C-alpha cells in the first residue's frame, strides 16, 4: 500500500455504519465507506461500487441475520472482507504500517455472496460461504467460489484459525480452479508479548504458459511487545514465493534468460507504536525488502533486488 515514495498520503478516511445483531434484535447490517489511496489497492472489480483504481470504495455492505438455531447461526449476505490472513484492510487493527506480501499478493481482500458462521462453543466456530470470487462484485464467470473455515481458542493464550477457498476465478472460464489454504496461529506467552504466524499455500489450474498450473506460498511471523500501555514495538519477518509470477506479475530471468521462474520475496520490518491519546496513534517504521530478481524501482526503472523504506503514520480511531 506504500506505493508513493517521498510523499504525504491520505491512506484512508473511513465511515462505518452498523447495527450489530443479538438474540433480542436478530436483524442487522453494516456499511463501510472508505476514501483514500488504500481503496486503490483493495477496491473490487465491479459495476457501480467504484473500481479497482478509485479512491472511493464500499469496502463492506451486507445485511445480517442471527437465526435462532442452536447457539445462533450468524448469516451475512452482501459484500464483506475476506477471512484469510493475519492482517486486515483497516490500519488501526494491524500491527505494522506496511502490509505483508501475503496480504498483498497471496490472498483476496473482499468477497460478495453469502456467509454463515456457527459457534459450537465459546472456543470453536465454523463457517461456510458461497461468493462470486476474489475481489469482484460482479462475477466474471458462471462458477461460484466456496469458503470453509474455523476459528478456535483452545486455551486463553492460544488462537488458531484456518480458511479454505476454492473456485474458478479466470474470466469467462468455469473450469480452471483456484484453491487457497490459509492458517493463522496466535500465542500470548506473557501479558505484554503477542506472537502470530501466518501461512498461505495457493495454486491455480492452467494459469501459466503451456497449460501449466501455478503455485504460490509464504510464511509471515510477527512479535509485538507492549513496553508500556502506550508504547509498543513490533517485528515482522516474511518469505513469499510466487513460483510462477501469477500473483505479483513478475517473471524472473531464470537460467540463460528463459522467463517464467517467478520471484522470491523477503521482508523484515520494525515498527514502533505510541498512543499519543486514546484517539490518536503514531507509528514509525523501518522496512527492508529483498528479492530474487531486480524488481524494485530506482527512478523509473526496476533496477534493484532490494530496497529500504522508512514510513510514519498517524491514525485517529473513534
């Protein structure tokens, strides 16, 4: 999301309107209106709700019904954010300023369809959904995408969740499937320390030249330590292998100049967060990126296999 060097950016100004559901009031809704450069990155391909290059996006818009079945079946219909990944679109709910490669390339951002979640207990919930696919409002083919998942807290200090998604995503093609397995684990060994791991593995049929299948996978590790109630530091380390270049759009030089080798990406990020006020958060970040190919720009040309960035961010949540 940090695509404009040496510049001030309005990443996101967001207005959320929602009515939560409960046993006493089982019908609700949610609408998230987002303005800013983040919307260019996450905006769905659609008709009438903004496009992928707009700075305006209806990030979410759904109706919700808590059906009186057992412990309560929560059903959402409309457009909603993905359940994949350790990071989210909203900056205030992430630990770092910049987003991981996994969040940017390995997974989708949003879906349009129907999703149902059922809590079997306070510690275990399952979900199932059917939608139009990855980051589209209007479906680009006649097939549908299925999502299956669970979230659990086996003990108070440990969380585990996984989501499986599969369906045809290529425009006008109902047969070539794309599958993604996402796993997120969290552990809080002591009160000030939080740890997270995120692993993604995806593949797609007939997505590269000569009818070959594409594969991508990666792992991100996070550690957040709260020095005080207002001051925290975060470390993130990540590896992402886009073996066929289908997610990043990068095809490496390979052996003897033969293209199609994809790219391997690494990044190491240190973020410091300070709460100036309960409604004002400041962050300062240093990030180092390394790649197996010369994919980072120096001026107008992609000339380097590494880059270093420094960023500052201010967030006003209320």
